[in-house]
């Protein structure tokens, strides 16, 4: 099928489905026009004017659909529903002027149901099914017989077999429509669920592959940086012994502390697969753990004010104080401070049977690209950023059973929500109570 690629840049799958529906409608309109033209030149009596009006209206509607696609308007399930409703209305009008339910093309009412069952979800499928069934049933009683032919009632009076035939067609259609709406819709939903599962599995596999590559690179980098850091530490120590200025000693002490932090971070990178980190973690009260992280981070960013809002009331919930989790939270705090150097907010609150940490900045917020890619791959909107911090934070939090969400706050700025599960110890205490 011919398709103009530029019409669908940055469009979702619903736009492609609308395009296919647009092309199918073009084919059907063309076939109907050829049929009407053939009949009009023959000696058969046919309501050419009425059917031409309906086909013209449907063609105008399809031109509007083409304009909608060309201008890249939003395409949702509601858009597809109205498209199918228009098709059902046009088809009902065509059958009304061409014999009603006795028209052999009555089976075509199944096509919108097939399309709805394949593309749509939920009750909308039954809406299209109900409209199709209502249209077919209405044509059993209200229609214009073709000139030179008898109406349904006259046929039934002269031929009882024809009456059974019409009723059989109607009953067969009703049963088939319900089966299609139920069975095909269930099959389509199963395929969607499978595709979503495969997409998530593929994304997890790609993320794990990136983590393995980063781990290999980190191990090599840690080995290479160990020697120069040790050299810097020795030189700083000698400079402290030779310096006579208190101000210089203070600056050198800060340098020494930062070098120690670098050496600690490199030691963390040296672990082969994180197993030593997990075994070395300890269970800490969530409030004490977050407070200690804030203290560590505030030492790095003393010029940024952090508003800590604690909504936990005497909670004894505990969390595994694991090094990668600590680094993940500090990375997120640093990203917030980069976007809003003056002030950021951290909210700690209960969330069902979990703990939610919200980190909010007062910056410009996240653009659409950042919301869709940040954390899922190495993406950064900073000029000199590598995008690894948030990516590793995502991986670390999800590895420990947590979830992380990025969005824009209602009052402006970006908001990162981290949901961490309570430990089995805490759950056991709740059950005991």
C-alpha cells in the first residue's frame, strides 16, 4: 500500500490505523462508484441519485480525514470510533435505498466490527457492534425496495421460504457479530499484552546490556584513575605540611576530602557484580537513611537549600542501605540542584504499603524528549552531560524492587517520584498487628 512517510513523523500507531482505514474507504468508494456507473448505463432500475449523494458525502468525509492526517492532528481511539460510526451510517443509507436487509451486501456490516475488535479496546467494541446490529435490524422494517422488485412483506406473503431466508440472514449476522466482538477482541487484547511484554523484556535486555558495558568500562576506569588519585593525595598531604596559611590548609583539607570521596567511589566501581555491595548493606530506618543521604549531599552542594518535608509519623519502616541506592538518590538530588541551584524540595511520605520519595526542583521542567528517554537510555539535555547518572539511578532503584517516575510539577519544575517497597520485616510487623 502506497504511503507518504512524511505524513506520519512522530505519530502514534493510531495515526497509521487511521491511514489504513482511509485507504480502505477509498477502495470501497471507488468500487461503489464503478458499480453505480455500470448500473446507470444498463437498463436496470436503480436509485442513482440517492446513492450518489451518500457516496459524495462519504467522499467529502474522507477528504476531511486526509486533511486531518496531512496536518498531523491528534489521532486517538475516539477519532477511530467516529470514523467507524460514519462508515456504518453511510452503509446503512446505501442499503436503505437498495432493498434493505434483502440486499446481499448486508454482511458488510461485519467489517466495522472486525476493525473495532482489532484496533479498539473495552466497551467501544460493543458500541460499534450495537450500532451495526441496530442498523441491520432497522433495515428489516424500514427500506426502499428497488424498482421492479417486491418488498419484504410482499415476498413473505407469496413465498414463506424467502421470509425464512431473511430471518436466517438476520439471525446469522447477529450471532456472528457477537462472536466477532467477543472472540476477536479477546485475541487482539492477548496480542497487545504479548507485544507489551516483549517490548518490556526487550527494553530490560537492552538496559542490562548497557549496564554490563558500563560495568566493564567502570572497572577499567577505576584501575586507571587509582594511581593519579593516590599521587594527588600524597601531594596534598605534603602541601599541608608545608603550608603556613590557615586558609590554604582549609582549602587543601577540602581537596583531600574530595579525593577520598573519589577513591571510595572507585572502590565501589571495582566490585565485580554488586554482590559484595548487597551483602555489605545494612537495614536502616527509612527516615534516618534519608536524613543521612541529605547530609552527605548537602556537604557537596552547600549553596543549594533543601526543604525536607517528612510526612511519616513515627514510622519504623526499614530499607536496605545499599551503596548503589545511595548513589542513585544523590545523583537525582544533584540533577535537581543543577536545574534549580537555589532551592529544591524532598518529600518523604507513605504510599499504600510502600514509601514514596518526591524530589522537586524549581527549574524549567522536562521537555517531551526528556520525559520519554531520560533514565531509559543514556540521554541528557545538559550541554556537557553524559546522561549516565539518571540511567544508573533507574537501574539501581528497579534492581532493588523500586520504581521511578519523571514528570513536571503543577507549579513548575521537574518532579521525580521514587517508590520503594517496605521490607519483609516491616510487613511482618503489620501482619502481627
